[in-house]
């Protein structure tokens, strides 16, 4: 009589399995395609033979870039899934609710006010972006929650307010910035993986690993929270530490992603939703699934961004927003119907 | 050792006294019903007993230990709570919702077949097995209530705290849920439940605690508590008492001439 249960959990497993195949496939595709075309299936041979030019392109340009895109996408998607669970609201997204701009502001303050950090900058940025993201997440939480319940309206309004405030402050910093700082800042506000090097990747590892490890452990309490805060407590969740961890670790994930690639919008919203449509909402599978899906989406979006108007390049944020905004509108419409019901 | 002991419980919030001077003892194997008009403090009392709010006066002991000494997980392994909240933030299936009751057990060991067996048994006991594959948000209020009851049962506690378990249920399911509570009590669990239906409490509870404006008016066997005079004082409505075929008291509000009723 356990067929329905088995059915659903095998659906989760199948989705995870498919996604774990899709990620390497999109990585290979994106590593091969570009101004200098290397057929994706040739990649193992090129790596083996270390054939000069193709090898150099792969190792010093393409690999850091696609890996960075994958990591950033995975972290944004994971943070998005956790924030949606924490706020008990499917419309939460690190970008929409202001966490991304908070992290951006933290990093911008560092770029402009601490000039000459030099080589340390790449390692200090994730920390500053984390602090900014953390403050923003706490701010939005305090603004939007009312006795443990988060209203969509106040949540989105708080996001608008935070985005506006962070945008204004970044604007203020821009007016004080030197030319070099200005270039740094502009790169950020647009978002992109163009500056990827192995060093950028290395700088993400400590905070990124911590965020991944910590966020994936939150699956069970997030499932309990689906029922409500009291009900989660009745199921044995020690609420306050859990909420603090969820907020801090999501901010850490978003901060790390933002420090490395600027604000790449909508992945945190779209990836968890796609996984829910594909398999279901159980966080024990959703967190890993959203991360895998977010990584693939981000890699493919970057592929589109750098090939569609070649030899020029679109900021990847433009591509994710072009795809993400209609998706968000569709979600809003669906949500509106559900509320009206 | 008593399952649950509360002494001199009081709870104040924002200068308002919601519960005052409530004392009770629950033994394993017992069903206690909390009755009283709206706003009498039934749900607040249940929340105090659940460890959700700290009483501002008095003390609670669960299995001989002070309630505030329990961690959230330890509590979840000892007692489960059915609230009236039926909103789910994501579309879980009824089975997945019931399976959440296994969560406290899964904090200590990986998921196994026994967890699914317990979930299915709980769904069966709560008459919700046929709903298992459906999405919880698409269920009716009564069906959702049964699925939540299954979740609370799947938690396998020693003590069940139920806030209006019969809400939204049709008469047959009301009786079945309360009969189930009786059977669970006979199996060694303790049950405390908030009810509105006086006669269901009379039929299925060992004892009744009648609350009025946060204070204990009476605590005792149904025949002792459900006397028309006392009910009139509490509910502000005259009651008549009649014998139920089971021998338990059966009370009915008397409608006065000041209320419009259809003529026969």
C-alpha cells in the first residue's frame, strides 16, 4: 500500500538524477562553445593531449568561467530555495527582497572606501558582501514579519525599499569613485562572469563551502516550517537558532555569489520553482535539486550572453532577467488566482 | 508518576490575564476535555501545556520533569500537538504532510521502512489513507484536519494535545476521531483536547475541565461537571439535562421565548 509514497520519492530521485547529468552536459557545452569553438565531445581529448591553443583557451578562460557561473548559480538557487522556505513564501528571491543589493552595497563600500586593498580585495569582497547581505536579510525580516508571519505585500515592499536605499547609496559611492573603482563598480551592478580566473574561484571556496554545507542541513526544519512556526516547534525545531542560521547562511551564499559575479537576478526565484514543478516541494530533495538546476541555468545563460551578440557580450543579468521576469509575472498571476479563490 | 501535572497556572500578556489558577493532573490512559465559551482560555491553556508559551505563574511537569527543562526535540518525542492552523506554504501531498510527523525520530537516525509503515498506519487510523496521494491544499477543511491528525499520530507521542480535533468534521468522523482518542488512551497515551461539543466530551472524555474567563470552574467526571446550573452560569444560556442511552449526561441548550425559532 506504499505505492503512492514510493511513486513520489522515486520522482524526486529521478529528477535529481536527471539534473546531475544535465549539469556536466551544460558545463561541457558551455566550455566548448564560444568565439574559439572546441566541439564539446573533443574536450576530454584536448585535455589529455594538452594540444596548445585549444588547451590554453579551455584551462585559462573557459573552465574558470563556466565553473564560476555554475557555483554562482548554485548558490543563488540554494539561497533562493531556503529563503522561500524561511519566509514561507514562494515569491521570495534574493534579488527581489533586497539581499542582493545589500550584498552589492557592502562590496561597493569596500571597493570605494578601502582603496588599495590590491590582491587582498578578491578575498575580502565576499566577506563584505556577506555583511551587507546579512544586514539586508535581517532588515527585510524585521520589516516584513509580524508575529512570525510574513506577508507577501510587506515582503515585496520591504524589498523595494531596500533595493532603492542600496541603489541610492551605491550611486553616492559612484560619485566619489575614481576611474578604476568606477570600472570595478560598473562590472558589479551589471553582473557577469567575464572576469573569472582561478583566483576568483579560489576566493569563493571558504565561504561558499560553509554556506553549502550549512544550508543543505536545513532541509528537515524547512519542511516542518511549511506547516507554520508553531507547528515546526511542535515537531522539535528549535526555532530561533534555526531562523538565525537560515538567514545568516543564505546571506553568506548570496554574498559570496555577489562578490564574485555581481547581481545575477532571478536564478534564486526560478530554479527552486522549476524543481517544484518537476518533482515536488520536499526540501530534502529541493535544496540539492535547486542548486543543480541553478548551476545549469546560470551556465547556459552565460553561454547565451556571450554568444548571441558575438563578438560583443551581453551582461548575463540581462539574459537571466529576460527569462526570469516573464516567469515571475506568470507566478504572480498564479498566486493572484490562488489568493482570489 | 503522572503523565502531566500543572499547578496554579497563570498566563498574562499585555496586562490581560488569559489563564489564572488552573491546576490539573493527567494520568496515562486518560482523556481530558477542555470546555468553555469562546475566549475562556482553552487554547491558551493548551499552548502552555505544549511548552509553546511559558506560564507567568505556576509550574508544569511532564513525566515528572519540569517542562521548561525540555529541549524542543525532546518535547517533540514526548508530546504532539494538533493546532487549528491549516495553511501550507507549499503544495505537499497529504502523505508528505503526515510523514512530517516522523521528523523528530529522523533527527536521530536515517529514514527507514518503519517510518513509512507508521505514517500509513496513522493515516489509516485518522481515516485519511485514501487522501494520501492528493495535494493537501486541494483538500476540504475536514479532510485536512484528518491528515493533520494523522501527522500528529505518526509522531508517536505519549501525550496528545488536540485543539478542536472535531472541527469541520461530519458527525461520523467526529465520533470516529474521538473513539480513536479513547483507543489510544487505552493503549497508554494521555489525551488533552479542546472541544466545543459538550455531549461529545461527555461521551468520550474521562474528565472535563470547564473554563470560564481564564479560571477553572470545574474539573471532574462528565456527570459531575455538566450540570445545567453551572453551564448556564458559564455560557449564559439555560440548559436541560437528559440521560443519553449510554448512561452519560446529555445536555441541550433550552431556547427561550426571546429567541426566534420556527414553530412546529
